C-alpha cells in the first residue's frame, strides 16, 4: 500500500525546504476544488489608507477578519477599516480544507457553527459572489463500543439545540457512504447540513459584502506599530501613515503574536503543520449519483471528503509525530510569508493513510495528485481566543483558530454584537482570551498545542483531564505535599486535588462515561465533611483587593447586592446591561473602603477585565490589586471545624462571636490569615486566606490540631456533590451570560430596591414585569451506573423541554441529583420529567430545594426548637 502512495509522490512539485515555494509551485499544490476560480483572479489593489481616523481597525484579512468587517459594517458601524499586509486570504485561510459542521461538543460553540452555515447558505445571493458551498452532510464513524457511548453522550446534548444531529445505524451509514468497509462500523453520528466550502470564494464574498455596507479593506498595508493613547484610543502605524482608531481587533492569524508583541502581550499561539492530500479521479467515486458525505474516522484520526471525482483526506498525526513551526515563535514569522506552504512529509501520516485505505478500500488504487502542508495557528487548548483583552483598553482579539472556516461567520457576528451592545450576545467563556495569563509560557503553549493536535479525535470524556505541559509555574504552596496523595485537576494553570487516595483504591485518572474509580472515594470524602472535618486547597480562586475613595461607590454600581459592612461578607453578582449574570463573587469589606473580591479560578481575568473597564468608564478613584498568585486559600469544613481551629488561636470563634458571613484578620498558629466564615460545602466552615509561602505551615498546623477529631483531606469532586445537595448555584453552570438571576433563583442576592442604579437594574425590572418563561429546578433522578454532568436534554411527553446545568450523585439520598432549566409551567415541585443519559431517558422528579439544609439554617431551626432535615 505504501509503495503505491510513494510512487504517486513523484507527481508532486513540493516546495523547497524553508517553506517558501515560488507562486507557480504554490498554485500547483492547491486542491482542484479549493479556491476554484481563484487562479487568474487574484485581486489587485493599490495600497491606500483612505482615511486617518476609524471607529474600528481590523488587522488581518483572512476569513475571520473579513467576516468581522462584514458584520460590523452591515450592522451600521461607520468607519470600519481592515488592514492586510499581503492580500485577502493569505495565511491559513487560502489553503484550508474548508470543512463546515454543525457538530461541536461545546454547547454554545454549536451556535457559532450554526450561524456560520446559515450565513454561508445565503451569502452568494446577498453578495453576488459564488462561494462553492457543498452540503452533502457528514458522518462521524464509531468503530469501538466506547466511541458509541461518546456518540450517545453527545446526543443527549443535542436534543435542546435546533441543529439536526442523529445517531444512525451501520445500515444507514452504508446507504449514505457506500464505499466504506462496513466491518469496522458500529454506528455513525450524522449531521445532514454539514459539508465544505471554498475558503477563497467565501472570503471574497464576505469582502464584497463588507464593501457593500461601507467597510474599507486596504491591502497590501502592513501594520508596523501600535500606540495606546491616554484616552483609550489607538494610533495604528503603517508605511502610508497613521490611523487613529477607537478600538483595534487583532485577526492576524499566524501573525497575531507579532501584533501582540507591539503592545507587550505574548499571545499563547503556535503554528502547526497540517497536511492533507487530494487524489486523482477514482472510478467508484465518479460513478456515484450524489456527493458523498464528509466522514471523520475518529479511530484513524482523519477527515475525508469528496473532491470532484476524487477524495480529499486530512489526518491529525500523534503528538509524537506532528510538527510545530516553533521557530516562528522564537524568531518571528518570515517577513515575506503569506500564501506559501511547507514541504510535505507523507512519512508522518502514513499510518493514517493506511487506516483510511482500510476504512475506504477504493483509496488503495488511488493516485495522490496534490499534497498541502500549511500552517494553522493553535492555542494551547485548540480553541480560539475571542473578545476584549484584559489589561489593554480597546484591544480585541479573534485569533488562534484551528477551524477558522466554520468559526468565521459566527465569530464575526458574535464580536460585532458584543461591540455594539457592550456585552457578549451569549456565553462563550471557553473562548475568552483572558483564560490564559502570565503562567502560559512558550514551553507550555508548545506542549499543549502538540497534545491538542494529537488528541484531535480522541474520545471526549466527561471530567476530561489532559496532562501535557503540567504542572505550570502556577502551583499552590501545597502542591508538592499533596501531589502523590491525590488525583489532580487543572484549573486555569493551577493544580487542584479532585479526590484523594487511600490504600486499596484504584489510583490515577480513569475516565469513563459511567461511575469510575473516584466514585467511592468521593463518597468517603463527602462523609468526612458531613460527619467530621475536611480540608481543601482553594488557592486557585481569583482574588482581588479594591480600595480607594470611590471603592464603595464602584462596588455599589457593579454589584446587584448591597455592599457588605466592615467585617462582613456577601455573595454578589455583576450583571450585564441586559440583566444577564456576568459573574459571581464573594465580597468582603476588610477595612473601611478596602475590599477583597473572590471569584472562581476560571473567571479571574474575565472578571477583572469587566471591573477595570467599569473603573475607567466611570472614572472611579480606586486601586485594584490582583492577589491571585500571591495568596493561598485553605477551606476547613465540617462539624469539628470550629473545635480544631479554636486550638490554634486565642480569638473567639464561637457562633456568637464569629457569625456566618463575617470576616476577620487573625492568627492561627502564629500565621496571619484573613478568615471568612463561609463554605461552599454548606457545612460549618471557614476559608483561610494567607500568604502562599505560609500554606504548608498553616496546613500542617491544622492537620496536626485535628488528629483527635479525625481530620482528613477532600477534593473538588466531593465539594461539588456537597454544594449540589445544598442547592448552591455555580457560575458557568446554573448562571452565566445566558441567564438572568431571577430565572436562576438568585433573587435573595439581587436588591432591586437599593438606591444605586447598578448595571442591569433597569433590564431586570423589565424582565420581572414581563414574567419568566423558564425557571431553574432541582431534580432527583432514578439512574443506574451513570450520573448527570450538566447540559443533558430534559424530556416531557416525548419532547425535549429543557436542559440540565450540573449534576452529581447525592451520597445523602443515594440517588442522582441535578439542576435544570424547564418552562415555568413545568417547574412545580412534584412534576415528573425525564433526563436523557447515554441514550436512555431516566425518570426525574422536581423536588423542593435544598435536599440537605445548610449548617447555618439547621442551627437557626434548632434554636427555634424545630427539627431540621439533613
């Protein structure tokens, strides 16, 4: 088999080493249908700035940048200017395979894919430019039982989305793609609207639309420098002069790092060599009456689609074999690189070619006529970075696209809406550029990009962990002490214990769609906290100090809750202008006018950017200090928490002296801490904030003091089970930019009657006046060996009517528990519903929340002489 392929290579005219072929060679390497009509149709344009001022300057003329120009101009924004150093589509766009799919395991990224496809379907009619859009559908192939489980897992998340997706039998797979070796096919995941589009034509159609609506696309004009002015505007320097811009958007593809460096940012991006091959005419393909669907053979790790009367085949090599263009990171992109390619290397992809021949036997007699090897820019987790950047005013990015063609349309619309409305149209925190920070080194980026590329088609399990590049420099003070005792999880660069080992446990990371090796140990940790006392490392929390003349005024405007008094703490939410939940933080006033704000690990810079923007907009006189990396946090929770901590301090920790939701500076074993009486477990507990370098001493003192009480560790999996039983919501699950606090059941934390006109207040009043269409409900489920995770479809009378947001096993009730959004009319306690898990609908019942009362509530009821439920 290999000999046939190697013989075909003689037909190619590969570029010379160094990756910069002459234009004729580059043209020869282009697939027959990719950029069809592009040759001989190269746009010529005299470079001209046209104007010296703009509202928005977009840097980069690939499909993403041109899509943003199109959407901004169409929405009515005046003075949109796009600058491209070479020509439109230069970079990764022109050599892309052009695949389009509705499928994505992420929930809201499905919306991006869906919008892109719907746009591409009508773009030719709108602009008069052909786009070469084919929609034969696509099939993801399952050839192992585990892969079938994965498809069922994905199908439970498809029911509450409008895009068509079906789990189909081998017989249906064969009907749609008759050239497969059916001995290898157990099932297929079928998206009828999928296909592929010509990237060159797509970009030109978007460009035509952008110009039609008034945007200026200027090239070849290189951006040579960027200067931030004190008023937040930008000077964009070019060889033809300077443009003053209200905002700039970096859409520069593999040049995005160079643009970032101009303003002191090190964007964590690295180019990957992606190869695909095109065959000559295959008689069996030519004989077909309709176009074959795109297939993705996940075990073979490749995609394959029809290209005229042949096939186009694109593999993802293993992380050991794939190639990074890391010299571009260290030395910069070669100045002349634009529409060039790398030298192909079929030896790297030979095992994938052989797998494809096994799955699609007609390939065995096919000749390769073209091989493409071009740069695709990867972020560490393969997802793009989209949105405004923390720490730099009016600097936005849309970079790091591993799948730029399918993302281009939807991201253009998403960013355009955000720029116009002042808030994202829906939640896409997984694309937030601020998910990375100074801990994201070049070495980490390279290791993760290599892993992400190699893992492109691996099974996507719940609670997935990936281990390349870990640990980063961002380890808590306890990492070395705990790393051998537990299964660590990765949280925004941090290592945090998920669950702890005991003798006899099956250790290590054992992913599964069903209950796995952590299930019983987590139950043990749950019991530890409920009956004795547990300690948890919470150092990954985002932690900010806010102080200054206007600190109270700022927080009163930022948060829907009241500002806590000195020595007090509360849970507060930042809302968007439309009344959505942008963030949830714990707010403590430590001294008059000095506050500590605490948020989740994944929200650190996401929240900080929003706060800083509000400070600038309102000209508040405050100082903000990000203390996340300097400060460690220990959580101590359980019935004996007070008893143990009291041994280490002379301060009175009694309930009368140190009440729930109070904060205080004190010393534990001569170590200074800021103690807050709060615990996400819902049990008696404290969060202890301290210098990171004191973590080991503090932890050791607490563990030593608690020996008599049977103190032990617990991790985040047990924490999740505990918070769900108490009915505690989680940001990113029960609430985010897709939900308002009223439907999420957060009324207690939203003070609509407070004098301050906090962001989102007016919108929330209108929402309340109109009434809610859906509500968050609390469900128990009758399951077997599987538990809800979140985002599963909720059924009633044979129809999908909602979705879960998070779930786990309740070790108290010995059954599954979940939060879910359902229509208001189906939200009453006692309502019978069904939740789909791994292809089966399980009975579910709405119950009164919480399942287990919090410790403060139990104490209050006991004082009243009532018998609280546990």
